[in-house]
C-alpha cells in the first residue's frame, strides 16, 4: 500500500549562528491531517527549526519540499503563500478589537457604496467569522461584540486559529498552545486540534507538557542540542522515554514509515560527512 503523501519535508537542515550549530543535519516531515509534537529542553533547537519552516531564518544547508516540490522559504510571506501559519504563545491579536475584526485583520472584506466608495463589510465579516468559529472550531461567538481583551486565553486562541483557517492554512504551528490555560480550556484546545486534524490540516505542537503532548499528538519528534534524536509514533514511546531522549539518558529512537532505523546505519551516515558522530 502506498505511503500517505508528505505535506512538508525538510532534509539535512543545518543552521549556524557564528560557531554554534543550532540545527545539525535535521530531518523533519509531516503529512496532511497529522499532529506532530516537537519537544525538547530549552535551547534544544525547537524554535530555530520553526523559524526555518516559517522563513524567519534561512537554512545554511539542507533542502525543503512542500507537497513533493522543492521550495525556498526565505520570508514569512513565502511560508504564508504555501499555507503555513504559526501561532506563538503571545498571540498577535489586537485586544481592543472584537472577534471578527481580529479574524479578518489585514484581510478585511469590503463592499462598494454608490458604486465607487469602498467600505468595510462588517456584517459579512461577522457572519463568516462566526461560521468558522462554530463549524470548524466548535466555538459559539454569536452576539460577541466585546473587545477580545475581555475574553479568556482559550477564546483568544480560537480567534487566532480562525484567522489561520480563513487564510486556508494547510499547516498550523502552535507554540505552547496550552501553557496558560485552565483544565476546561485545555480540553477545548485539544478538541480544536482534533478538529483541525479531521479537516486535513497538519499541526505542529511545541510543548513542554508531555501530558498534553500525549493527549493530542500522533507522533513525537525530539530534538537535543540541535540534533533530532527521536521521531516516534505516540504508541511506540512512553513519556519516560521521551524525557530520557530530551536529557540524553537515551541516545536515539527513530522510527521511519518502514520501521525502526538501525543504529549502525545512522552511525555510518554521520561518520560519512567528516563530523563527529555525537557531541
């Protein structure tokens, strides 16, 4: 049976800052409708990898393919044109605006008055924002006109996700999406991620909370000191093993579509480029 198509594939990605290798020969792939958790300690390379994917940092080496085609992602505009949206822990929303104004921020719908005067079509934006929030995220915002700074963190997150959906995102990256939420809103966020998965949207979740990771992810990718040391379906790894990979007590655990990668092949691959096998 043919393997599912790959949406985004990074091969051999390297990124240097002076003499420091922030990313060292990193491979990463994600399929449509897949939720991948990217985990590691602070400084492991998670943020740098996301910034390469979103065009903030150009890689110093390696290749990127999107839907099987080679691409160069050199700016946020490049990544957005591919359908890649990112929601950072500090959401880029305008607190004094309401829900629909934030959903359409920068992409406002307009109508013509007297045939030549262009005005904002507030009613159409309100109806469309409410539809996206209800049908795709399960959140009822009908009649909510208040500024979003009066709303909860989970509600604000839903608004930011609705903006990504309106932009027709095929890949959504969530940076610590449940870090400051209460129990009920964590459950709602998990349900939203599951809805995105069901709609065929790929999701990368960056989180330090392994309980949340195992509740939502299909696969875990673990990075340590700029290297990918784990790439495992959720049902083939335990939280204890994930922690051991993060801190170095377990050296490596990689499982490809064809099965586990033998340690000997990985050692030969790393020896072949003239670099040390490990740090």
